């Protein structure tokens, strides 16, 4: 019990100190409202249904961009990892593009796609593409040659070899890429939503900033933190579900 | 159907009965090599090598490290192609290779590793039976990572045997095991070889292991067969048996390049 509580000791202490500082007048509410006020704002947003609406919009954006960028990264990574010819054709280009930060594309993305949904989708998708692509490529390339030789000598080839040996061998690396992408996804989404939006957590916070509603701004920031944590939990869950054999993820005493 | 004749799990410690019926070697494959050579660039590993192995025979290949014994096995297994010569070792599905490391797929449970490449509805049952034969009944649901080195090699042995090979190739499969586990594995391999009648080819650096298991010990040196010694000792063999030490000594002398003056076979 104590072991499970330990990680939460520090956050709790900070909250208490913050509350005290606000109440004693050290911290002006315009700079940082007290936790209770943030809690109240959160409760109000939750009850009015605004919160669910904005979180839903943001999450839908994030995950559709992940599906698009990550899916493409997975596909191209499998392609270049499997066929030397695809690597020769594509890899140099992709390696060059990789060095451009996704955020540097903002002006271009706005010129091409305006400031609508498409722009946000593209910006996030481009960012999450590369971690998945690179890790898939390396995962496929680093599958133990000895295992492939063994499987071939046991009569496996083609799709059977791919499904039973190459894909499972690359899966740990692919999941590492996915995890990187999940982290990047929120960062890029925040930037995209802050630029312009009619809904979403970014819209919620930017709108609140206009009216000096610091408590709502804080709710927005904390929502991003919670969603980031949620993405991490999902990634861990996938690792546990798909890599039960892996020493690093195996549950004790299975 | 060799799998249906199995009555109970064979435990390695169980002594082999002296009254084992005459081996049926029909299952075994005749192996024939003519003028086989293998070079890697300018390095000639094997040169004009001829070899005949009778069906059901157990042959051990010994030699210094780098003498080409593993290369020869890989050629016979069809993993590499010879530079010259002809190898008649049956079809790919008639031979199975056991590697130095077990090479189990870590993401497949033990029974699914054994069933690798098997087809049909009864694949899993056959894999279970094979596991029982190597004394690992009940471990089928485990992950390979939870097995000891000896157990992994037993799984690899079961994986090879479940295909009912006519030729079993063993590439130093016991090299990394401790002495006791090795002895257990010797008994197990010998028992299964006697029962199933396949032809066996064992590469090893351990002369005692070769003498303990093989009908014939071949010494590979300078790209060819430097010694072809028949082992006339009754099975199961023990190192205490008369003639074991002499034969081991003879092969060892050849190995270090000081053959004894005694030229008798």
C-alpha cells in the first residue's frame, strides 16, 4: 500500500503548498489560481458538457492523425525493411525529410491546407510518421538472422515466415516507435490547436486566456497531462498484451 | 506411425534395456558425398571430400575448430551450397538440423515452437507427444525464456524429431551444456535414435562424446577425412568399458597430429 502511494507523495505535497500560498495571498489568482478554484472550474466544465466535447475533439484529432501518420510509417517501414529495392528507392529521401522538425512545416502547412482540420491532421501525422517508420525499419532489419535460417530450414517461407518469425521479431521495436509517436502526438497537437481552432483543448485554453480565466487555462494544461499519461498507459498495455514472452514486459510468475 | 507407438514419456535417467529389439533402419536415409569442396574466397575449407553413410548409421564428425566440420554439416543440411561436388542427402523435408544454440522462437510457447512448420489439425498433439518423448511433458505452455539451456536443447530435439526426419544433423548441440546435462542428453539422443531408426550425423569437438554415441568417428582435417574409425563397442556405452579409452586416445592422437604406429582399425 505504502509502495503504491509513494509516487503520489510529491504531487500531493506540491498541491498543498500551492493551496497555502494562494490563500495567504502570496500568489495572485491572475498568475496562478488556487487548486480548489481549478477544481471548481474543472467541475463546472465537466457538468456543462464542454469538457467532454473539447476532449473528444482533441482526442479524435490526435488519434486519427496517429492512425494516418503511424499507419503510413508502419507500412513504409515494413516495405523498406523487407525489400532492399524499396529501401534503395525510399530510405535516403525519408532520412533527409526526417531531419526537418515537423513544426518547421507550419507555414507551409497553413499555405497548403489553411487553418482547418486538415492542417492539424497533417502536422501531427507528419510528426508521428518518423518514429514509427524508423523503428519498424530497424525492427525488421534486426530480426535474428539465425532464427530466420532455422525457420527456413524447417520449411517456412513467404508469408508464413513473415508472420511467424519476422513480424513478431520486429514487434518490440515497432512498439517502441509507437510509444515515441504517442508522446510527440500531444506536443504537436497542442501547437496545432493553439494556432487556431474552433474546438478542442487548445481552443478552450486560448479562449480562456483572452478572458484571463487562468483557472480554465490550468484545467486545459492538466488535461494534456492526463491525456499524455493515458497514451502511455495504452502503449504499456499494448506491450503487455502483444509481448507476453518478452523479459522486459512479462508479468511476474506467468 | 512412430508417434502412436510411444507409451510413456522417456526420462533420460531411465536405463536403456539391453533387450531393445533390432533397430529398424528402414527409416534412415543413405547419405552420399562425392568430391565435395567448399571455398570461401581463396580459403579452401573442404577439398574433394567423399563420404558414404549407411541408412540408420550414427556418424560423429570431430576435428579442431575451424577444420570445416560445421561447414560440412551445413552443406549436407542444404543451408549452403558446395563449391564443387555432389551431395545426395535426400529431400529438404527428410532432414532436420539441430543447431549449436537451440534457436527457439522466443515469442512462441514451447509447444508452438515444436509445432513449427507442422501442418494439419493434429500438429499440436504431435508436438505434445514429441515433448513428452524428450521428458518435457507439461512444459508445452511455457515461454522458452523460462527454460534452462538443457531444456531448450530438448525442445529443439523434439522440434526436429516431430518431423520424423530420415536424417538428423546435430551441429554441436551440446557444446554449451554442463557435464551432467550432456550425459543426460547423450542417453536421450541415443534412445531416440535407436527407437526411430534415423541416420544421425553429429558434429562435436568432444572426442569422448563422439566415441560414446557414434558407430563411426570421422576426423576432419585439412579439408578431408583424416581418420574413419569404427566404434565396435556395445551400447549403451560407458567410459569404463574396455576399448573406450583406447579408441578415444587413438582419435585424440590423430587430432593433435601424432597418430600411433598401431595401424589396426
